[in-house]
C-alpha cells in the first residue's frame, strides 16, 4: 500500500464485530421485570391510576376473549381464530399509545385492538365465520378488516400514512404483523416506502418466536428484527413485549415522532403466544418444548401488570373476579348477537362488493337471487 494512503483499520473488516454491534444498538427496552418491579424509572410513563387500571382491565378482557373464542372454535362455532393469549402487553399496551382517529391496519391476530378501536364484538365473531356482515363496519371506524395475506397490511399502512402526511393530519396509520410477516416481501416494501416518503406510520412486529411452526432462527439470520428498519432508513427499536408499560412508552414515542413529520418507526415486541398459531389444527407441542413454554408462562404479561398494580394498592383479587365475570357475560352476549345474524346468502355477499354493481356482478346477483327464491 502506498505510504500516502491511510491504512484501513482491521476492525472495519471484523464482520463478527459488526454482528455484535447490532445487538448493542438494539437492546431491549424494559420498565417492569417479571415480578412487576420497576427497573427503569426514567421511562415509566406518566399515566393516571385510572388509566393504569383500565389498561389492565382491557388486558384481562383480551384474555377472556381469547379463552371464550378458543372454546367456540373447538365447538365448531367459529371459522378462523388466531389465539392472542400471551400477547396482551404487545397488543393492548401499544394500542393505548394511539388515538381513535389513527387508522388501524390489523393482522388476523389483532382482533382485540380492532374491537377497542370501535368494531362491535359481534362483527368480529361474524368475520371469523366468513359472514359478510363481519365486514359491515361503522362509518366512524378508522380501520380496515384483518389482513389474511401475511405482511400485506404494511403496504396499505404506508399508503395511508402517506395520505395523512400529504393532508397535514396529526394522525398516524398503525399496523401489526408477526415475526413471520417480517420475512415477507410486502414487509420490506412497506417500510422502504415509509422511509422514502417519511410517512405518518408506526409499524409493529409482534415477535412471538414462531411463524406457525417455523422458529425465528430458521426464518432469518438477523440478530434482531428491529434492525431491519436500518435498511429502510427509519428508526427501529426492540421492546419487552410482555411489559405493557414498556410497550406503551415506546409506541407513544414512536407516534409522537411520526406525527411530527419525521417518518415512521419500526417496533419489535418480544413476546410469546400461549398456544397454537390458530385453532385450525396445529399443535404447538410438536415444535415447542415444554421447558420453553413453561419459561414463557412465568413471563405472563397479566402476572406482571397485576403485581405492579397490587403493589400500588390499585388492584385485588375480588376486583379481578368481578371484572372477569362481567367480561364473560359481555362476550357471551356478543356471541348470541352473532348467532342471531341472518343466514348468509351469496346474493347478499355480491351486493356488498360495490356501491353500484357492474353488469357482470349484477347478472350474478340476479342469478343467485333466483336460486335462493328471492
């Protein structure tokens, strides 16, 4: 090498060091440990006691909804259902950082956020059954139906975020996928578009460790999923997805960043699902060890939040029994309402496709009405 040229530091070529630096740059954010103790007071959100209690109640509601839906699925009274137990902190904690005027682009496991955003629960049950009325959303609801195509909601959310930015709105679009979704092309297209146009969007990855039965380490060599944000030129952050307060704090900061015109943020929540990928037949015991499941059970987000509130004198066993009983009654009432929906007709489904049916669709509507005796 010529003497007048500086030599390249060997560390630049130390690729193992590059990988280690990624871990350091994406350290997991945590506020409450597994015992509900505050381990990072600097990040503790300034939430009222009333809001803290309501947050936990909604987490309990989500677990109750999961448990009742699991029973319904086993009885053959639901269609597709993706269990949510274990992911309450990731889902409810993040939702609390958002606004009713923000636009939700959910995945199929995000029914709790969709209902909290304004979807009547009976509509959620009808959606699971494939009934057309399950997509009959209130006009005031700022949300799309759950996306079944893995990762496609990221593209939709980026487009909505661009529209919000162009109209000067102080709202965001927000969307969720899983670790499996982060391996899809639509995921990369969504965050790349978001970064290029600095859209008003918050992207969530709920990393529960498995894409159906495929473990995360077989999907990608990335040390974290949050680091994928770097390729799109946007901030990425990893947070303890079993810690509702940490998820809330990170999501709130991300929303503030996006509405200020800085562009999107990618948030990876480290979480676990306490059961199957869906109630369509997969058995988690075939691809997860009992030791792994037991370890995650100890990190249950409900246990953590319950201990935190109990220590503050805001919660007790009697209160929990009362609210869970009330939730079960409300959920069963919504099931009964869904059961009372009229039997779906093909003609009705076709009539809801367009505001004004095109000639071909109208021909099909007339054909099926004749068959149905209308």
